C-alpha cells in the first residue's frame, strides 16, 4: 500500500506540470479497493506549485517550486517546515506520507494527547525512539512475530519514514526517491507461504 501511495505522489510531483501538492495525505484520504489497491483521494486542499518569485524566499530557493499559503492540513500530518515558513513544497506531502507510513509500522494514530507533551505527535515520538535505538519498541506487536526477514523490511520502512518526517524539508527525500526505496524494500521481503495471513 505504501508503494502505491508513493507512486501517486511521484506522479503528482513529477508527472504533471505544474506539480501538484496534495496537502492532506492522511490515512483518512487513502482508499483501499476490493482488489487491495490503494488510491489517494480528497484533493480539496491541493495546490499547484509555481516559481518562488510569487513570494519572498531565501537564497537558493529559486530552484524549487513553492506555493505561499497559510498552513492547512490535518493535525499530526502537517509539515512543521511548511507550518513555520508558509511555503508549501512537494516535501510537505513527503512529510505527511512519512506519518502515514509510521501509522502502518506502529498501528498508532498520528496524535495521542495521552503521551508526554513533546511526544504528542506520532512523528516526534517515533523519531525520539529511533534516535536512541528503540525502533522495536514502536513496531506494532503482531509484526514482531513475523520473523527476521519481515522485521528487516519493517525496519527499512521505518528508517525511510524517519527520513520523510525530518523537521527540515531539505533533509527529506523527494517522492521519486521514496518510491525507489520502497520498491527496493519490497524486493527484500521473503516469499510468504500460501495461506499466510499476510499473503
């Protein structure tokens, strides 16, 4: 499912001109069809990107396309760089996608006010755990029993999500890089026996 959504983002960011930023990539806006194909929906907040001369930007920003707009999106998924700068870029979708992937890995919601204040958002909580080498503590418990091959893939996906939710957009991969990495990780997955619950 993650690779299918990454493919949709790669198309929006690189396959159309001008690029489109979805601006609300959330699990609520991902629809799974009967054949288990994931589709990205609800483009109500989406924006077209334009050259940065439409708004004041910092040095070196002329190479990227932006949309200067007040931050909008769903709490827990909203790119902190966009929230600070009011500059929407493709990397804003990458951040939100990273949160979706963290939800898949952990089985948790993007916001939990029951956690400590600094860890209310799933991204902040998981990043803190990964930084101290405690990734296995955040993985959804049923996944832990799937064996070393599956766990290696889950760890690789979590590391990719970690890069996607970097606070600074310049530290995040773009959608094309995300898709390539997910395809590489899919190749790592062991062949599951017929009738396996994950088949």
